[in-house]
C-alpha cells in the first residue's frame, strides 16, 4: 500500500497525517507552535509532526502552507506569509527534501483544502468546485475540470486581497472582524456568546455572513461552479451566519459545509501523488 505524509501548517499548529494512495487518512497528529516568531522553533515543531508518523513505507511529503509558494528556489518558500514569516526566509521544500530524502510538494492551504474535499469529501464527483476557508482570514481554492487552478503567478484564489476602497476583503470576512464587532477576544468567544443570545455577538455573525455571502455571489457570477464547500474554524459556527450568507449570495450553486473538516487539507496536500 502506497503511503504519504500530508502536513497542514496553520498559524498556531502543524497537523500531519498518513494518507494512502486511495486518499484515506490512516493516522494524524497535531503539534502546536509555542512562538510564531521563533522561526527555528516553528520548523522544529513541523519536523516533530513529520517524525511522529515517519517510517520506511512513506513515499513522499505534501505540505499546505498559509501563503502562496512563490518564493525563489533555494531562498524562500513564499514572498509573503502573514501568519508564518519563517516561510519568507527558508525554502521549506528543499529543506525537507534534504532532511528526509523524499520528494516534497508544497501548495497553498486553501488549495489543499478543496483538493482534499474534491478527492474524498463534499466535492467528490464534481468537476468544478470552489472551497472557501473561513478562519482567522479568508482563503479560496478553485478546481476547474477536475484540476486545481493556480494561475500564471500562483495567485489564483487569493481573493482576500481584493481592495474595497482603502481596505481589503480580509478586513470584512475574518475571525478577527467577528471578534472586533462583538467586543470579544476571538471568534470562538463570540460564538459562545451568540449561542447564549448576546445581541452584539449575533449582529457580528450576521454582518460576517452578509459579507461571506457577497463573496459567494461574486465567485458564482465569475466561475459558475457546481458546488461551494465552506471550511475553516469559523465554518464550525455556520448556523450563526449561514442564513445571512445565503440571503446575500442569492441564487448560487449549492453551498455546503466541509465533510472532512481539518482533515481535508492533510489529504489535499498529497493528492498530486495520488493522481
């Protein structure tokens, strides 16, 4: 049985799993970063996640990163990474290839998310689908004609940078904005208050849903996909904003919640080996 290790690097943790050639996740481990500004420490934690699953049957590594892999080979993985700056100073693929003597594939985490859902989740069986990750920020991955769409400069799907007057879309569709509007520390705390009936928190999620719906509407008009899949930590609270999202989105392809949850990006990170 062919086996690979998929690693999903986020802002706070590295989640790794063993994935079979059929796209089944056999085992996974999660390791949390102590300090994102400690680049050596973050890299060590990623290695610990990989080492916890490594054995002689592993044929390759796939890594999802919170950035676009558009850096200079041998120099850096990404030109810009908002949540993991170490990627701006190290060629992660080259580093891991040397350390483990295995091939390494790196892709944007939103791309990995929709690739995982397309392979074994809510978008399985669809030729054209869009994954929207709703978490600390906004991410988007696009599959067209059964292939991930990256674009000439690998920037396809980076809609969070869309300018709206003097701000960007990420300022309107993010967990941070939910916290700001609700007066809480984070979206999780806002969710807890909204469930209890806190009106300010409820309004924050309604406003968030409205903006998220406008994103879905814009993508529908541009790409006309068969299905939208929502993922990311904020999507776990979809009951609090889904009504407003659908209202703002209007008539679109079906909008569903991720079937694989956080496992999607782990599986998606290695799908290029499985094809």
